């Protein structure tokens, strides 16, 4: 990674540069803001470490100009200890994070590693988006939330491999779309994509459906039939709801996966097959394997690579975009949403995930009396739902807020009126937040 350091202290520049170069980064160093901007315009900079207080242009001004030139540049601001207002301001300007002096090099390394991971995820997701726009399969994946970005990044990485993939997730999360996306991003996107719903096919017909049969193999078999394994040769065989597969058939599926050969019902010869297997389930196959409800060897054969699709309650940032998508598809007339309606939809828990959201939108659009969807137009379970539990994003925001409160209190020697002034809030709000986060002045 190319990292630009802007700091007027030569010892600080030398310390940071030496440490980062040992980590394998290419380092550019500037003694002030103007020199930093000159280097930024000349070089490809992925991350900037900016001292907040420099002669001439300060760190805020440098960051603002860098973001204007390249909004994708990442930045970490280095601030004086306890500068709470500065920390808040730099986050508003678009800095990814901030560090207090003296800089803890181990903490810096962790923050840079997280930024590198974020950049890698963004690159993977950009590849997925490009493939969706130009690929042969008409897929639309909506997912700008961190949880879905991580999932799409993992899809990108497993798609090129020939190994089996197990997709896990709750009902209605879109596991079938992820399976099709793996196929689309793989080396043979125009090859067959053959889907088998293991829960929908009667047990007495499943072997014939999966492996095929010869003419005369049983009553009604009036012709040879190619099974799904043969149909998927050269492409992808998608086994949906694989957790519902009867034990008697699991051993036959395991043999086919191990030997890459099948035998049709009533047939005398084995047939070579070459299809990548992608399986999906909403059940805990590992627990089922331990209890004997699912073959352990088949579980390990299917779970060479794994992808977990997050439930909708863990990707609430995607809900407005999903609503827009479903409204555009199903609305028969222009429709707007009252703010209270959108708030209820975002806060709902969605036990049925994206599929439930789609059905809620379909129902509400159909029954709405006007052109503005009101809370009364939503189903009872949405209007009467209890508040949501905090997700990973909220937990991170709470952690950051708690740290800022403690820093302000330390800066003002725990005088609450002064700390409230520093934070720009009332003393009553400060006391409320201290109680909320369990903040108490340390003894001694």
C-alpha cells in the first residue's frame, strides 16, 4: 500500500516511515500540508496519515482537498491527546479513523490492516458489480451494507475454485441468488446451472431425478432419462435445501461427489460426470451431523468452502434500497412512503428476511388507499413489532460515543458542565449518556 505521512515533526515522520516500510508499505513523507498535496497529486496514494496541527495548512484542510481530488483516498488523522472536538470533526470530513499522540504503533498497524481489508472487499465487490452488469444471467444483488459487502467479497473469492460450496442462511435470505452468482462469476458462466430442490422431490423419485434412469427401469419409465447430475456436466449443480435429503440418499450423493461417477436407475454402467456442486441450507448441518441426522462425511464433502448469507436484520442499511427495488417492480401507480412508514419497515425484525419484505411491500401496495403509504397500510405484525436489538454497526457507534465521552471527561478533569460544553451537548444529556454506558469516574 502507498502511504503518505504528513507531519512537521521530523522525528515523528522518521519513526512512522521506518515502521511502515518494515511492514512492506511504500512510504511518502511530507513536512507540511502543501508538500503533502504536491505528493498526493503526483503519486497514487491509498492512505494518508495526517498530523492535525501543521504550519500553513492544517490536517483538516489537507484532508478536505484530498477528498475533493479523490473521494476514495483513505485517511487517519493524528491528533493531540484528548482533542475530542477534533476527533469528531475529522470523522465528519471523511477520515476513516484517528489516533492520539503519542502514536501506538501496534494500534496503527491494526487500523491499517483493517483499511487494507476494506479496500480488498471493495475491489472484490466492484468485480462482482461489473460481472452482474455484463454477465449472461439477469441477476440483481442489492447489498451496500458491510455485512453484504463481506458476503459478496467472499463469493468473488470462491467463485473461481472448483471445490464444493455450502451456502448457509435463514429462510428468505437469498441463498439461491448467491448460488447463481457463484456460477456467473466462475470460469464457465455460460455452462448449465441446474437446480434441485431436495425438499420438493418425493423420496421414491429423488434417485431417478438426480441420477437419471434407463428405459424400463420401473413402471412408467418409457424412455431413457438424463438426471440432474448429467444435465449439469461442465457447469453447476445447485442442491437447494440439502439438509432435507433423506439419509438413504445421502450415501449415494456422497459416492457421486467422491468418484465423479453416477449410475442411472436400472443402468448397468457408470457414467462420468463433471459438475461443480453448490449446496444451500437453512439448517445447522454441523449439529445434524453430530446428532446423526446428516452424514458427517457428506457434510465435510459439501463444506469445502462456505458462505453465510446474513439475515436482513443484520443488514438494515439495505432495506431502503430493497424497498425501492420492490416498489419499482410491483407498484401499479406512483407511490411515496410517509417517514413513519419507512421507520417501521427499517426497524422490523423480518423473521422471513428479504422474502418477507417483498411480500410486505406487495401486500401494502395492493391494499393502500392513497398514493402515500401510511403506517396503517402495513401489516399488523410490522406496526406492533417491538424495538430492534442493536446490530454490529450500532455496537461500534456506541463504543465510539462512549470513548468520546470518556475522553471529554478526562480532558475536563471530570467536571461535567465543562465536558458537556466540549461535546456540544447539555449537561442533562451528558448525565443520561453516562448512565446509558455505565460511565463512572475512576476512584483515586
